[in-house]
C-alpha cells in the first residue's frame, strides 16, 4: 500500500512544539538521526502517554525501566528480509508496578520482566500489551502475589519461554496469549488463558509444561519435531484443556492426571501445516515455516467454538512477516525551497507502508 503524504516540516527552532504531540524518535545509529540516542533516556524524559518510534539498528538498545504510560514501536523483530537484516532489539525491558498502560510492538528483546523488585505496597502492573514481538524470556517476578494485578495480552509473538518466579497463584490477574508461537511454560499458576497458540518445545529440548497449574488451554497445537518431545501433561494440574491437537509427542492428553479437565483433545494427529522447515533454532523454524493449514487439515473448524485450531485461527491470525511500524521512504520533493515567515518549508514525501 503506498501513501503520498504532504507534510509541513518545522525549522529547528520549532522542534519543541512538534515534540509536544507525544511521538518521539529514538536511534542509536549515526546513519539515522533522531530526537534521542538512548532508549532509557527517552523513556525517562518523555511525557506519560507518549509513543517512542525505535529505529532498527545493528546493535541492541540498552536495558530500560518502564514506570509510566508508554508505547514503544520498533521497525520489526524479524532480522532477515527486513531493514537490511537489522531489527529493533532491546537488551532487557522491565515493567514496574504503578498501574501503567504499556504497549510493545514490533520489538525483539532477550528478556521482558514484570518485576516489583520486592517492593511493598502497590502491586498493580496495569495493562501490558505485546504484539508482533520476539521475547526470548517473558518473566513474572513478583514478591507479593496477594495484591498482584496484571492485565496482559500477548498476540502474534514468538515467546520461547514464559516463566513465573513465585510459588503462589496469580489467579487474580488476567493474562491471555493468543496466536503466538511458544516454547514452554514454567511455574505458571492461575490467571492465564492460552488460545490458538502453537507450542514447539522440541527445539528447546524441553517439555511444553513444567509445573503449570490452574490455566486454560483452548485450540492450541502442540507440535513435536521428534517423539522425545513432551506436552508435560503429567506436570500440569487443575488445568482446563479443550480441543487441542498434539503431534509427534511422547506423552498424550489421555495420560493426564484426574486433576485436569479434558475435552475434545486429539493425540497423534498431524495438523498438516503448509510447510514446516526443520531447524535447531526455535525462532528460525517459526519464521521460515508456513504455519497455515492445508485444506484437509484436521485443525480446520474443530475449535471449541467452531473456529480453527492453531495460530492461524482465532481473532488474531499469526503473520510472521508483518512489519508495520515504520514506512519505507521512497522520495522527498521540496515544493517551495524557501522557508516562509512561519519558519516552515513545504515538502512532499512519498512513502510505502508494508502491505502485510
């Protein structure tokens, strides 16, 4: 999709007026100038409710603490075939309590923590939305789950590991994973719903579940690359599993303990993806495969509410190549090469947004 946009560019003297709109640019490469060179500085200084546009770079941005309402948008997490093989990558993102509204889009990070640092008092983490991100480790580190509140939605992302460092339940919160590719869950207890995801634990040499309790799993596919892969059903308790499909896994849904509620699950059944690429890398396998369903797939129309099972079903179909954060600039034409009395120069920018 191509957009021709006419913009008024302010002179340097007018820059603070533009910044007041709440959209700021961040770049740690000299090739692309921006308002900030440091993501941590930008998060600390911009007004609450701002949006940060994070330029893809050949080196990661530093660790950042989030303690305000903010949206961070990168240029894509898929390294190949995007932005000259670079991504918007952040070493570590830490969301602090305070009831904030946090949105993370098109980013890559080694670790995303929901962390109170053993602080007493406010345990309200507000609303966290994660979409089209690669989060190698999503970690809940909460010292007092009795007052813990989190409304988190994770959609269309790659999450090799989701972990919880706590011995107590998080049943008072609402955490939903929809249409993601997931490696495994460890120590998750209560408050979580997993709908239309793909679990591929085999590339990580682990089982899909480890110490999972009181969660709901609906319309997911558990895909093993070899027979040694496991769902980990015997380590799960108090869970509700409906209309999930398992393929090439050592254990079965039918081996579940009596503590779990099972309905409509199918063992030893190939979901018939269009094309699955073998790879020792969780990320490479996820991005290089075509995980849509063939016409004769047993996952078509067999969901618990009649929809499709797997990441291409549900409300947010997974599209691994989607990158919509930043336009590709095609050309810039100066219409009036003279700065007028209002310190403006009129230009026409031709830009193309990714169509997918």
